[in-house]
C-alpha cells in the first residue's frame, strides 16, 4: 500500500514538473547598473520603456510579439517618422498598451500592472525618475531591468545589449552586436591615437528651427561622441548634460564644424527633419536658415562649408557608432577616408532591422561657393 502511494505521489510530481517547468525557471542577469536581477527565462510578457530599435536589433523581427506594454510617447512623440515606419512593418506595435511616460509625469503604475508583464525593461533615466514606482513594480512581482545606451560608453552599451540578449534568449545575436559595436568604437579611437589637433565643434538640437536656440550637449550624448571623435566640444565647459548655449558664446568660440541634430518630429515646420523616408533636399532646406543667424556668416564652420546634420533618433542606439564614424570623418577626413558610415548603417539595417534603410540619417549642407 505504501509503495503504491509512493508511486502515485511520484507520478503526480513528475506530471506537474512536465506540465509547468517554465513557471519556476528563472535566470539571473546583470543589468547596465550592475544590478543582479532574477527574471523569468524567455518571458513572453514584457513591458518596454525605451530603446525600441535596440529591442528589434537583439530580438529580431518578431520581438514585439512578446511586448504587452510600452511607454509610447518617447517613440511616437519623439520619433514620429520612425514610429510610423515600424508600425507599417509590424502593425501589432500600434495595438500595444501604453503605460505613459515617466519624464512628463504621465506614467501609470496601474496601467503597467494591468498589462501583467513578467519583466519591465527601463532606460536608466526612466528608472531614476520613477523613484518608489520601481519598488512598487517589484513588490507586485515584476522584476525591473535597467538598460543604458544614453551613457554613450562602450561598457554600458555592451552591458545593456548582453542583458537584453539574456532576457530574450538571443545571447549569440546580442554578443555579436555588442562585440561589433565595441570593435567599431575601438577602430575610431585607434585611428585617432596621437592626434592633437582637435577642431572646435558646436552641436545643437535642431528641433525648434533657426529662430530659437535649442539644446547643446555637455558630457553626454552628442557631446560625448564629439570628444570621442577627436573634436573639442565647445559646450563641455558650459553644460553638464544638455541645455542651450548663448549665441554670444557660440560666436566667441568660432566653431570650425557645426552639427545640427535633426529628427522625425511631427508638427514642427521649422525643425531639421531627418530619418526614415526623408529626402536630403528637405533636410538641407531646413538647415539653410541656421547659416543666416546673426553673426553666423563669420563663423569658420559656415565659411568653410562645414555644416552637417545627424539623426537625433539614432543617438543612444546600437547603431550610434556610425554617427561616431561620421563625426570623426567630418573632423579628420584624411584619417577616415576609407570609412563609409552611411554604407555601414545600411548594412546594419539589412542584417538586424525589420525596416528598409531609406532616408536621411547624416548629411552635409552643400556649400554654395562650391556649386
């Protein structure tokens, strides 16, 4: 009798194990903040706060089949043309629940909980701003993983990519992406070894048009990339992260190269428009008024035809190394004559992304003096 009971109990336990092994299976990952987080293995219900293109790059074309909630405004609102391009390619994105946006104070914990995610993936800036909302998510059984491509460092990019690969069960693809990124940045820094002539550079977010001065960048984003690319960022001593520089300061610094950060903003008829589906002629039309700002005609960058535009939507991504290449080539053309950043970006999209590479992501304003 006892043996029969033991066999019955053993059979029940075996059946339970066979029916739901995944329910108890977890993995421990180290995120971009060096936090060890226990998450379900291969979760199929994910809340994604940011880094929407990187999620595709690591997870593949069907990655969003696993996403049940997003912070929609940073994608649709900040990258309108990009949003439209991806919705066209993967219509399901448009139906994913929206949990609001942390930075503007519209993030809804209730909406996040209602989506029943098994894991929440947040950008570092979202994690920092959410405060005790992180603890409330975790208390509800939703582990929070932090990614940080905003830091613009190889270390954070690699850590974020590998963590994302573990979550999505795409470790090999993530490792390939991370190592390719690391190699591309190392190639730029190696070419610049021993370079002492570092041209003065001014970068401005070209969101408001030439009539208004918008943000420049100190030790983050474009500011950090400029320094890595062998330039002297004139904002570095004036701004910690981002903010406008005074027109008088820019004129006094006399930058040799100017970069305008354009994007696919919707409803901004003076912004430098760039991104998917945009012809460079439109970008150039929006860039031209900047050269007519008071005093800009005397700047070295304007006189020498060194006015460029770079796609702001590509900053803080796994492909931002192509913008580093573009910056470096604009500043040190002789050292990067054999580097084709646009071709490299096209190859990245062909291999990793669900949309075709077509549009304007980096461009130089034609110099009227040279035809």
